[in-house]
């Protein structure tokens, strides 16, 4: 039976894990080039802190699975993650230590700040990279992204510009402020996802566990301050309103989400499908398309940033990007090299084409099964396919489809596979955001085993106490 003690226990376990990870980030995180406050205190102890960080990751993953196990039991308390309040409290326990940590798992937050400063400086972020800005913000962006334009829509770039103006270009304050912006997006997900799940016939507790409490949210939406938080917050809010027949506001919100990152525009298919049931095909299409175009034009005009983001969508498709399709291309390239074949970039193009064909197949299947699956489930699958089969994949991209699937997919193999995939992806990227070498892989493995051993020891020591407490009750 789920008790307040067990809820507190996995909150403490996950909080201890992220606290350990936050400290480890001061040596192994995506540290700024310049020394900033306490963030770089352990810069020269990056190897032991890497092992400690993976021990903390292990504790967080175990806490998440513990929470999921308890959610399947009867007798949930009002303070459990079965409620919005319980989910918010659990996520707060797990995410709070990461708010003060240095950026981790990616240096994208530095790019956001630099691009916001470029908007303030009237530089065209859709034509030139941060190298044209120069200065202390640009130097924090990895060299491979110095010359690439921004792939984000005017809504997010306006937010980034506002943060840059508010913080005066200060690096630390800028990171903290962007994390607060991300927290607003996460809060929108927490508040609105249960309603979407109820409309889709899914247990809200399970939706919150898979869609909000999974480790990718605190690791990448909070610690990494990725703009997926804002995108998904607006998207889920819009879908909730669409399910309540408030199609006009829903269309505007989903359009705003798409003007953060374009994949969210697929949510308009959900709004259109729901509107069709009430209004008919033609009136629904005219209303959704017309209002989306009008709101997109209005927002773009108000931002003054322009439509260059349409041409900059290929920015993530970089020769160093990784995905299933680019991995196929690299394998084909190595095979061609071993056979002394001069094929240029044809193998990579072929790999990307295979990925796009797979994405098209998923989209076709989702379309023909949309009535059985429901629009939210179908679009969630397509978004997941875009994240996995597109030319570029990052662990946090999986959240594009995972959040919708958490609210719309029925219990079964898909949810189980998604849970295991999330666990694996939580360990897939180093806290520094860069690729690992052999020594780092070994240190990460040591950290994982240390975390497992520590959790086992704590479990053995506390089990007699827990049994005694239960007996007294």
C-alpha cells in the first residue's frame, strides 16, 4: 500500500541523486570557459566528479522506477504523484538541486543567450552565427556551432532576447533566468497533462509519471534549460483547450509552440481533428488553418525577427549530427571506404533518405489508424518518429512525442518500451555534453555500479525500520 513514508522515500532518493549530480556538475558539467562563482570549483577534478555524477543519475533513475511501481498500487494518498500537487512536489524535490548547478548535458543554453543578445544587437540570427556577435557569450558556444544560424522560431528568440536584456548579458543570471522560463513550461505540462490523459482514457497518474517525472525532464528541461520546455508546455495547454472545444485559443497556443520549435505545429492536426468532429471538415480546416496563419504572421511581425527561421530549419542537420539515419549513413560510408569506393556524401544522403522513408511510413500508419488510436496518440507517434528518424537526434528530442504518448497511449508494450528507452537515454550523454572517450565510459560505469550498490545498502539498512513502522500502523 502506498504510504506517505514511501512517497517521501523516493522523493529523498531522487533528490539525493540530483544533489550529487549538481555537485558533480561543478567538475564534469558543461562548464563556462571563464570561472563563474562556484560552478568551476571542481573543474580539475572532472574524472572523479564524472563517476559521482553517474552515481547520482542512477539514484534518480531508481527513484523514478520506485515512484512508478507505487503508482500501480491501490490506496494512493492525496500527496502522491497521482495528483497534480503530488507530481509537482516530487518534481520539485528532484529538480531543485539542479537549479543552482552549472549547465549540464548540453551547451545549448549558452547559444540561447548569445542568440538573444544578437536579436538585441539587430544581427540577423537566421543568416549569421554567434561568431558575428563575439564577446563573452559567443565564446561559450562550441566551435562547430559558431557559424550556424538559429533554427528557433520568433517566439523563443523573443524570450531569449528578453532574458538577455533583463540580465544585461550576465552569463550566470542568464542561465538562471532561462531555467525559470523553462520551469514555467514544465509547470504548464504538469497542470494540463492530467486533463489530456483523462480525455484520452489514460490514468492521469501514469501520464504524469511517464510524461513529467521521467529523468529527461529534470536533466534536460531543467538542468539543460532546453526550449522544449516552453514548446511542450504551450502544446499540451493548447491540446487541453482543444479537448474542451476551445478551438480558437487552442490553435493560437499550438501555433505559438510551433514558433518555438517547428515540430510542435503537428499539434494542429490534433486540434483540426477534434474541431472536425464538432464543426465539420471544411469549417474546421478553414478555422484552424486561417487562425494559425494569422496568429503566426501577427507574432512574427510583432517580434520584428522575420521569417528567416523557415530557411534555417536545416541548421541541426549538421555533418556531426547523430541519429538512426545518420548512423546508417556512416556505416555505409565506412563500408564504401573499405571497398575503396569514392562515393562522396552519397552514403550519408542514402542513410538520411532511409530515415525519412521510415518517418513517412510511420506517418502513413498513424494516419490510417488515427480513428482507432485517437489524434493525440497518432501525432505523438509521428513526433517520436521525427525525433528518432530525422537527420538529428538528441535525448531531449524524445520528449516531443513522449509527453503526448504518456497522455494518450494505452497500457502495453509501447509504454513499457518508452520507459526503458527513457532510462537508457538518461545515461546516454555526458554531463559535459560532449562525446565520451574510453576512460570516461569506464568512469561512468563505475558511477552506475556505485549508485546501485549505495541504493542496495540503504535498502537493506532501512528495510527493518520500514517493516517495524508498517507493523506499528
